[in-house]
């Protein structure tokens, strides 16, 4: 099973700043099949990114993704208060599909 | 827009059974694979099961194999998760989620979740 480790656990930033969220895979992820989701309290997760760097429909370009080897990064620029949420990475290359433990972003 | 609505959650004793349903709307249900994903404060997000658009290909995480069965009725735009021999560690919010194609594993839409509590 591919284990995903997210860091930091919690990130506290101010509006307008840039957030960098990391997701490290325990082994190579085929075709960089990593997705990112945002979840606010009491809500369903929201699909943000797929294939490491491809934004989902209607996701603003403040959100971007990148990959270097087994290290995947979600960057959120020009932070807004509504970006406060949990962020999860997920690999969908191998079964079982697996998720990181999440990063809490506080604005 | 895509909507996924879960039902059937509740409280059940260890060893008991429960069946979750998920009704999809706003898209051509039979063209998309479906997943169940569960979430707990302790273990976080955990993928549970996958079913292809036509119901022919199913995958399960090891801890639920032989106990959980995922099925679908495309005529009713509904997917099911039959959960048997439930254990305390099956307690979670269970999300129904849509794959982004007929056999695709990428999840692009989620329901609001159904709480399953296994307790004596």
C-alpha cells in the first residue's frame, strides 16, 4: 500500500500570504496520479486537483500543484479567509486507494 | 449539478448488518464508477470500496473483504454498500463518491455522508 504523509499538520497564515502543503509518497505513484481535496467542517470534501497539477473545474488559479519525484505539493497563493479547511492528498494509481492524514490550514 | 445522497446510516451492534444507499442525480449515473470512502477522527480518510459503471469490477480494502459488498442498480441511479459482521472499528462517516469515468479511480464528487455507529 502506498502511504502518503502530509506536512505540516497545521499551517497558520494570514490573508494574502502563500500556503505550501506537502504530501510525500512512500513509493513512486504511477502517472503522478495524486489528487487534492479540501474539506470544511461538516461538509463533504471538494475536489481540487488531479494528476498532481491539473485543477478541477471551477477551481481558481490561486490553487496550483506540482510534483518532484515522490513529493507532491499543493500551493495556494493570495490566501483568503474561506481557504481555511483541511486539505487531503490522495493517490489513485494503486489499490488500495490511499489518503494522507491531512493538513489543517488556518487563515 | 451532480448530487449524491446517502441514506441508511444508524446505530448497530457488533456483528450486525447495515445497508447504505446512495442516490445519484444530475449526471448519467450508468456512465460512472462509484466509491465508498469512510472517515473517522482517529484514522482519517479511508477508501472502502469501488465499483465500475456496469457493476462488473469491484475492489475492496482488505479489512472489509468478505464482510462488505458494493452493488448498484443503474435503473434506479443508486449504489449500495451491504455491511455485514460489523466491528467497532467500522464506526465512521461513510461517503458515497463518484469516479470521473466508467472505470476510473479518481474521485470527482462526494456525497454529504452517512454516520454508521457500531456499538454495544
